[in-house]
C-alpha cells in the first residue's frame, strides 16, 4: 500500500470556512556551490479542525482531490 505524503508547515491564511493556506518551507543544496537554498510552497488545505489560527504549525497529508486546488487535508496541530 502506498504511503500518504505528509508535510509540516505554518498557517498563513484562513481563506474560507473549511480552507486554510499552509506555507511549507524546504531546503535543497545547490549542485555546484553547495549553498543551502530555501524554497517555499503554499498549499490549500481542507480543515475540519477547530481552533486553528494564523501562525500555527500544522501537519497536512495528501487526500483525494476536494476541489481544483485542494489536495491536502489537515491532520492536526504541531507543538513548537
């Protein structure tokens, strides 16, 4: 069975009632200069979890497509 893709990120927007925008930060190494490069990506996430605010860190997982842009669901809040 295939593993679900799980990511951690920070809530940057409470777009609508059941949708939040989560920013996931990743790092990669430049192939020639070996410098760490930071890249960010925003995901539209389906959320049934109450008590989520902007700035909270959350865990998200891949789910079936719920709309044109929502392919992730909220797993829960992460303490930092």
